[in-house]
């Protein structure tokens, strides 16, 4: 019995060891958005000889191979990935191997895999907690309105950080600084936030129109570069009307 | 008349073309190339070469005859005949060359008889290489008796040559004669040099294979043990791990004549091994 258990344990350990390479999770190398593209650079591992070809293969063995030739100038074998190759949102992977010049055309081993993730377009909508409030608190009126910006996107990786910014007008004129009329929520530098708020606390009556912008941060939560600096404006402004407090009525007896 | 002339011209042209294209490869003898031209020479009145053309015709059973008359009053004659290869196929400097001959004379010692015969490779009928005569010839033949028809195979001289000359001399009181049947060499195998990648084996293939031939593959130019010996026209090397040039050699052996085998020159094949590129590292920017 004891022998059986020991053998089972041993088999499990060996099995775990053998499958270890399969369990390695591919790390993202770069994110891109919008119309931004990527250059795949040869960064070492083997000293290229003039005339060597680099064979770039997209998405594994079934992908299309592209050839660049090293002419002795650093960077000459790099591959500027055409936008059309990585237009679709999601993951795009590349590997490369070196092929020596003809007639030998010797192929070297395959490089590490580079993963590029194209980020989706973002949609930003605004919603005010109160469309109007009185300039001075009265009754249940809190005297403030919270405008919430909500980001929606398809298949947005969880580690992507978003940054929000706000603009406002009062009666059609820009409000600057915004702190005169309220406060915006600080951006979260460590975790993804799909919402952000601006709290309008102005007691000055008028019609306030708010717009917000969401953009991808320069890097994700793990420090991986997000290339493109894409920003997306709110689809519709949010409007809050601050109404004046009615004046004190004068009552006369006649 | 015109038609006859045209036909005659046609056959003549075809014959010349055939000789040019295939050399004088004897019918039924694989890639043996027989000498097709000859140059006789004999001391006036003292020596002669009769039927000289029979040493270079397509009938390998007939022969030319070299005669030297008895030496009189100390005057010594010589008869010699050079058999030449004039086709496109020439012997390589290291091609062994085989001749069929006999010699006879009123002389008690075989060694002395063979001392009157010499064979020397030639280029354009000029001597190149070292003559085989006397003991050297006997060593080559092993056994010989006066009048015995034998085949002898001589090593190539190591330099360009296109023929082999038999020379018959005399001494006072002896009038030897010799018969010269033919001379031939075996066309060396041809193998295309290979360019391969590091850690790959090279596959060497003979491009002019012949039935009844075997091939020996070596990694040394002379001597050594064969890496492969047989009728297979391909030889696959071990995977070659070191870059640069590697030399292999192959020689053909003609087994067309039962019980006999004739060797070709051992020819080199160059395998150039290119380095296999290392594993690259790439990054995205």
C-alpha cells in the first residue's frame, strides 16, 4: 500500500515536471490602440551576419511568413508590422528565426514569441445623478450632482489602466479651473476603473454642460507599454442645471 | 550522287559526334575509355611497328606488333607505340591505366626480357611520369613468362596525361617482339559538391552511375579504409558538426569483365558546411 502511494506521488511529480513548459503563460509584450502599429526588433541572441534573413511568422506555424534581410546595418532586419496585419482587436503573436544566405539557407531555432494585443475602441457615456438642483440646499436637495462617466468596451484586458479627464462649460463658456465648480475623482494608477465621477457642487446657478475623455494609460498595471495614446470622448454631454434659490416672498396684508 | 554524298556526310558526322560525346567508350564495357589514336615510331631498318591501328580499333582481341631485329654490329634499334586518348574523356592525373600486351624474345631471364619493355605515360606523345620497366614491371605483373598475354594496370602519373607509350628495345643478339592490344582507363565517378547546414548529413550521389560498377567512398585521398563499399550510388555522411569544407572521395570499380575489376581515379567531393544560425531574440516596440 505504501509502495503504491509512493509511486503515485512520484508519477504526479514527474508528470508535473514534464508538462511544466506547457503551463507557461505567454506574457504580453506590447499593447497598441487606434491606428498605431509596432516594429518587431531583432534584439540579440545571435550575431547576425550580413545577408542573413529573418523569417517572421505570425500566429504560429500556420501564419504567413515575412522575410527581412540583414545588410550589416543595425535595424535592417527589423520588421515594421503593417497595420493591416494587426487590425483586429486581440492577440497577435510573432516569432522569428534566422536563415543563412543562399545556397545553404540554414535555418536557426525559433525565437521567443512576441505578443501584441490590439486594444478595443472605448465608448464613454455620461450620466448625472441630478439633472438640476437648487443653488442652496433645501429640503431633500443635496445641492450637488454627480456625473458618472462609464466606459464600455469589448474584451478589454483587466490589467489595462484608464485615465479620465473632464471639461465643463457654464452657459456655453468654458469653466477653468474646474475645481471652481466641483471635484473629479482621481484616476486609479494600479487597477482598471471603468467609471469615473465628477461632483458638481457649484452654488452658482446656471446650466453646466460636462464632457469627459477616457484614454489608455502609457502602461498597464504590470508596466507593459500601451502604445498609441488613444483617447475617446464622451458620446453626449451631461447637463446639470443649478437653479437659483427663489427669493424671500414679501407678504402684505391689505 | 548528291544523295550518296549527303548520306555519307551524315554518317560521318554522326560517328564524329558519337566519338566526341562518348569518347571511345567500348561497347558493353561501361565507362572504359579506350585509346583511339596511336603514334608508332621505329628505328629505321632495325625496328618496326606492324598493324599499328589494331591497338586502337574496336576489336580488343587483335593487336599491333612491335619488332626489333637482332642487334648487328652494336647498332641497337627501338620500336615504340603511343596509344592516345583523344576523346572528350581524358584520364585524370590519378586515373589508373590498363594495357594488354605481351613480349617475347630469345632471352633466358623474364626479368631481362621485361627490361627490354617499358611503359610510360605521355601527354601529346611526350613522356610524363616514370617509366615502368624490368623489375618494376615484373612487380606489377607478379608472374610473367615470355609470350604470355597479360594486362597491367599502371598508376596515373599524378600529372596530366593522355596516353601510354610502349617501348621495345634490344640488346646485342636479341630480337624481341611485343604485342600491344589496347589501353584503357575507367571514367571517374562524378559527384556534385554539396553545401549543407551544420549538424546535417550530406547525401553524395554519383551522377554517372553504371551497371556492374561498385563504388568505394573514403575520407582520405589515398589509402585508408572505405567508408562505404558497394553498388549504392548514394553515400550519406554522418551529421557534420564543424563548419567549413569537408572532403570526401569516391572511386569506381568496373566489374564488367567476370573475374576482373578495374579501378578509376579516386576523386574528391567537397562538402561545405555552413553554420546554423543561433536562436534570435526579438522584441516589440
